[in-house]
C-alpha cells in the first residue's frame, strides 16, 4: 500500500509588473495617442507586368475625413498612391496638391472616420524638448524612435533649390521611409513633418515645422499649389537683445536676418542688404520667417509695400515692390 505523500503543493505567487519609469510612460502615451494617425505611403505605377511599387514613405492624417500630410518628394511623379493604415488596411489615395518649396504634399484618403492627429505649435518649441518620430522606415510599419530637439531655425535646401527656413533639427533616428512621418512632442501633438537626414552623419535629422504646414494647407486645398509673392531674399529668424529693443522702442524681440539676396530681385532693387534684419512688412511685424511667408500672399503681388529693417543698429525704411515668383511668371 502506498501512503499519501507529505509534500505540499507549492503556491504560485503572482508577480506584479513594475511600474514604468516616467520617461517610458511618456513615450508610450505619445505613441498611443499619435500612432494611429501615422500612415505608410506607397507609390506605384502600372506596367505590362502589372502594378509596380517604386517608392514608399510615411504620412500623418490630420482630419477625420482623410486629409493627410506627407513630403512632396515621397509622391512626386507618382501615377498612383496608396495609404497603409495603422490597422493594416490599404486605401486608394489622391494627391490634392504639393509645394516643392517646403517639400510638403497634401493627400486625401478614400473613406472617413479616420484617427486624426492634433497639430501643435512649432513656434513654442525649445531646444532639449523630448521628440518622438513615428513613421515607416524601410517599409517597417509604425516604427518609433525617440530623441530631443537638437536645434531650431535651421535652413535646409529643398528640392526646388529654395531654402526651407526655420527647420527643426532632431536626433530622433530617421531612415529612408521616415519621410513624411510625424515628429511628435511629449503631449502627442504633431510639431513637424520628418523630411531629411544629413548624409554621412548620425543623429542629425530634420523636420519641416508644423506651423509652416498650417499656412499652406488651405492653399493646397484650394488650388493644389501655393502662389506666393516674392521679394528675393533668403533669411532666418534672428533674436534681438533686450537692450536693443528698449533703445529703439521695438514691439518685437526677433526679426528675419537676410542671409542672401537674389540679384535683380525686388529686395535688391529696394536696397536691402545682406545682414539687414527685417522687422516689419507693410506695417505688420515680421518676428519669424513664417510671418513673412504669411504676408507674401498672392494679393501682395504688384503692390508697393513699406519695409522696415534694422541695419547697423539703426532703423531704415525702404519701399519694395512685391513680384510674382519667377516660376509663377513663367507659368503665367
């Protein structure tokens, strides 16, 4: 006869999961909030062999009815575009408009009821802030990388040859396929559209600020392109010292530093010089490059506008005649 064993059945204790550290908790929340609005963008064409896909990138949906932002270089020349959603669905997509000058394009997905990202305020960014990049590098859907704002107000030459001003520099790792994806702040708001990587470098990546996208979206919706007034300078936002603003009685703490002038352009004809800081155009303060872009609408073309600049510590008033941009004149 066998007796009962004296061994007791061991009790299994449930092991509680440790709480996430604050950094991880923040990143997880950001991804859960913004991730569903980031899409893969696949470009293709038809051939005798069937459909051929010849490029891919990323995009970010910003309205529930299917409008999305991506890079112009992602969709340029595409015969057809498809969007790959967070849940794996593939939808036909139309190109509403594109702006090579800022390397941005506007898409419209077929359907409705999409998860839409909240657009933030890129002018409020500070160097050192946490950044999360979400995109589809090398076709790997919904990839997340983390970094910080490395620098602000960089300039980047776009594919049209024009400088894209006030670009955000980040060390959040980007790879081919990230183009057009979202650069997101710690609150889950999109503050940039990822666009470029510095070749031969590590951790030097760039995004077009979302405030630049905000002012061109209505133009792309209306006309499919952006028609701009032009006065022939390249510039970057320049802070002004408190002592200078007090001495001159200025109502702004920054202006636009002129770093290049197109010979024969409106600014050259008006007497603008490299090193001038543009403070106001037509009586409106120009604290940032985006301010100038917003003021140089199609309605300003052909008008004579007052230009106030800071030159060698003194205020100078000039008169400038805004013209259509050279490519717009050729198109006309």
